C-alpha cells in the first residue's frame, strides 16, 4: 500500500480521552489554529470562528453550564451526566477550541468538520492529542451556556458545530488499535 508522511499521520491519529496537565504551547496552538483556517469552506466564505480556551477556571465553568443544560433534558442519560459530580465533557484537556459558524448556509457544519479534522491532524503531527467534543453543539443555545460562550468570544449569531480538546495524552492510558470494518469501502470502476 502506498504511503507517505501525511498518510502515516492520518493513520496514526487517535482520539485521546485522558490528558496530562501539561498545557499546549502558544506556538503549537497557533499552528493548530492556522491549520484550521486552511480547511476548505463552501463558496470560500470562511464564516467560521475558532475560540480557544486555555483558562482552567473558564473550562470548568463551561463544563458546569453544559451539565446544567443536560440536567434540564428529558433524556435520562443526559440528566445523569448533568447531575454527575465527576463528568467532564472535555476530558480535562488543558485546551478546548470551540468551532462555530453562521448557521445560514447548509454547509456550515461541514466547513467546521473540515477545520476540526485539520486541527486533529496538525495536533497529532506536533505530538499533541485531540478529541472531538460534541456536547456544546447541543447545548449552545441554553441561555446560561450561550451567555458564557458569548463572553468568551463565540459570536452571538453562531451555532457551535463541535469542539476540539487538545493536550498531551496520559501515558498510563493505552491507545486502541484502529480496525477498519469490512465492507466500509466500495470502488466502482
């Protein structure tokens, strides 16, 4: 099978759900955010926004507000998370990047997904772990959550399409090997 550095980086990247306390450096964070801005976007509109949070108190407050929104849910699993003392939607990563976009174009979420993947691959190439975080996408319009994310820099008219947890993987937690399911790919010639 053909390979190169980019293909090997793609194949080696895994979602990290346990992090050390070591913070991502300013230089590495800027490189990761720059990679996001080089993702493709529909009609080249680039209406997305990236809000990077490295303040532990703000991250903790965000988690508490998300839990508050979950506690109001009709879904039992979300209610359980909302009332949990230990639940942390961003796995205690030292950095969280909120990826938002104007919801006016049907492809806004796809643009954000491309940017998120660029961040994942850039982070992995720098030895930094990452994980897609969905919870803010479903809670961003809760009044308490919206108040906080707007104060952090997420534009008022934006929907959150995903977040990226960033940090250094806890070496005590082993990574799973990737196994591609049979029948996943079809080639028509």
